[in-house]
């Protein structure tokens, strides 16, 4: 397993609490999920991984999909709650101004 991949995932988790990546083979899927669990250990936080099949023109449905890696306790501290709320408000403001 690539420690670099786990570090990249950990960085993204610290920023937003989740990350999603498309995979193109069962081996890649397992590598992403393992790196997500390793990222949780690096952060000393609980992780949930989810897998969804995806239709992709370059591979079979059972070969491709998306792995979503999320911090199970995202938003439990005030800074994360404020960050999520600010992002949501900005997204709503953008949608209303269109």
C-alpha cells in the first residue's frame, strides 16, 4: 500500500471530511479502501469507506466504481462545523444568484 496515497487522502479528509475517487479495477478499489483506512490511522480518527458501482465507457460495470472515504466523526469539533456551515451557505448563495 502506498503511504503517499494515504497521506494525500488524509490531507483531503482534514480539509473537507471526505473524498471520492473513481477506480477501474478490483485491485485499485481495494488499494483505495486500504489507503483510506491508513489515512484514518494517520489522523487517529474513525473512517468509513463506501463503494458504488459506476458506468464508465472504458470498463465493465463490475470493474469500475467510486470509493468514498469519509471521516465518521466529521463535524464533531466547532471548527469543522463552522467550515461545513460556511461552505453550505456559500453554495446556497451561489445557487440563488444564478
